[in-house]
C-alpha cells in the first residue's frame, strides 16, 4: 500500500495517508506483544500488514527504553545479509571475524527494544534464525514481524490480518459509511475527485465494488484512483479484467504493491512447485470455497499436494479470505 513512506534509518515509516479503522487489530496486537516476544502479522499481500505493524509499534513504544526499530526486508534477497540489515538500522557495526548473527545477539543481550521486521516471507529461514537467536540470546528484545507466511518457531504468536469488513450491498446501508472498506474507498477517491463522498446514490455501488475486491485495502486504493475517469458502476463493469484495471498504484510504493497483479505474482512466486500446482487446481473454483471443497478438487493429488494435508499446503498468507462484517 502507498500509505506510508519507507524509512531506511530504522525509524517507523511516516504515514502519508489516513489510516482506516482497525481498532480491533490494534488492540489485539498490543495485547499479544505484552505477553509474547515474537508476534507475526500474517495475511495476503496488500492487506495492510506493514501499516498495522507501524501503528502497533507506535502504541507500545513507551514500553521499550532502548527504542523501536523498523527493518525493511523488501529489497533484500541475500539471507546472509538479514542480521547485517538489523545491525545497520541499530547503528551497530562489528568488524570482528565473528558471524554477524552472533555479534548482533551479543550487542543486544541487555537491551530492551522492539524490532519490527517487515516483509519476511521471501527470507523465511534467515528470519527464523534471526528471531530464534534473539529470543534465546537476549532477555529484553521483542520482535514484531510481518509476513505472508509464519516463521515457524514454537515461540511465535500469529495474528491474522484480515481484509476490511464490507456491508451487504443489497442490505441496509444506512450505517454503511462506518465500514472501514467504504471509508477507505471514499477517502482515497476524494483525493483524486475533490468533494467525493458516499451518498444514497452511490453507496450500494461502492459496497458492491469493495465486496468484489474482497475488502483488500490495496485493491480498494487502486480502484479509488480510477475514479478520476470512471464512476463506481463503470469500475464494477470492468472488474472482470481487474489486473489490467487496477494498475495505477503510487510510484513511491514498493514494486509489489504498485499493481494488483504484482501483489498476486509475489505470493505465487513464493510458493514451491507443489504449492503452485495446488493453486492451479483451485483456480477452477469460484471466489470463495471451504476446505472440504478444496480437498475434493485436489483429491487425486499426492497427500502433500492436498490443501491442509501436508507440506504442500499453500501459505496461510497467500490470498485474501472473504471480507467479514463486524455488525
């Protein structure tokens, strides 16, 4: 998402757009960090993990006398550089012959700080090794990670970041303006169409649009930008080719968040050959389905290729689930 500007000096990202209501997730994240030393926010690309992690970290910052540091891994591809990236944002430079991770643990042994490690999914083994070493080698370091897949440590506490709630477009929309998905769309649309607001005339169309986009914040933001030339009904009519339609993201956003296709491609590329085979089989199903249906479709596959049946299980953060309603 393009709502926060990356900060490479270790400080929390600067928010450049308004933050939609995620009070429940903020409270849950705060509570988890109070009792766990490793919390991982998981969810599909574009669901808002990075933005939420920054907000949670801001809330708990006072509990860490040695500060909060944000480590961006999105542009890093060499796993050996992960501990060096952490050391760099902390201003720690070790010139000895010791392994970088050992040196980092030694320097942080008595620190009380929070590390926010963002975008771990393409460096899972290295991030797991980092987290494990810090958990066992220090007493006051806590880690808030974001990833499309869990790190896999027994000490890890998972927090699933879900798409934004969307009202039933065919139901009572009198309170629809309070739904985060619609509020996000209205806010981003108003940025390109001054004076845009939700009205009785457009509320159902916007709700239907947000539902078709699964309540995914990135997709909603990309759609709202199109309001410069299309209204909500016209956007709906063009959603069958959503990858072409939703391709005008912010140039300052991470490359994987500039288009919807890029976000999906990033998730797909993280899957191994077996997982990609599972997704190919599941592509014949409608937009939402349950585990039993998925297993039936993949029923003639090897055990490892069946959803929920083995190591070929698709990553839990690979794709968005259906938007849920808090009302």
